């Protein structure tokens, strides 16, 4: 990938609906070579998918919860059970296996505290967990889907 590809990616991260002609103009290419570069980045897996970003609050999802999970079990069967349970819970928008004091971290969006309680009950019924704790987001200060492309990450 060269600087032109990075410029294309930067523009697409800001607005993936932007016409290829506009992107081509911004990066000093004609439309066809620009389109080819975008297609190649899709084929290479650099561009995973194109999605629409929704405002959680506009959809009534007013509470973001970071759920920390500790376990005493680290076997394949238990892990697959956890993965299956978490993947079946649509309120989980991120799921990470961690290094350090906690084993897994979930980012969960729900309507309110009662909805979180229902989520929590479903989670602990599905999987044997050593400890589950929650941190509630009071304010989103920064949230982006744009990855740093300038090499200064």
C-alpha cells in the first residue's frame, strides 16, 4: 500500500458512501484506477466491509456498560460455551479476550438499568463465571471507527 491507498482509506473511513469520482479527484487519480485500488483493498481484506453507523441514543440504547469477566476455567469446552453464549446476546457490540487482571471484556449497549439486569441474568445463566463486574459509561468523550493511517498511532 502506498500513500494514495492510505488517502483513499482515510476518505472512505470518514464517508464510505462518497462517490468514487469524488475520491479519485481528492487523490489525483482517474475514476477507474481509483475504483481498482478500492476493489484490490477489498480483495486483500484491508477493507473488511462497509457498514452504516447508528446513533445508539436515537434507538433508545441509552446505557453503555463495560462488563469485566473473570473465570477459573480456561479449557476449550468452557471457552466455546462462553463464545457461543456471548455471540447469542445481541446487546454485546464488542467482545475481547484480555491479558491482565480480567479474562474477557464486553461492551454492551442497553436501554436502561433494567435492561442491563436482564442481560446480566441471561449471561450468568448461560456460563459459569468466577466474577462479573460492570462499569457504566457516564459520557462518551471520543468514539470513532477511524483507524490511524499516518503511522503515528
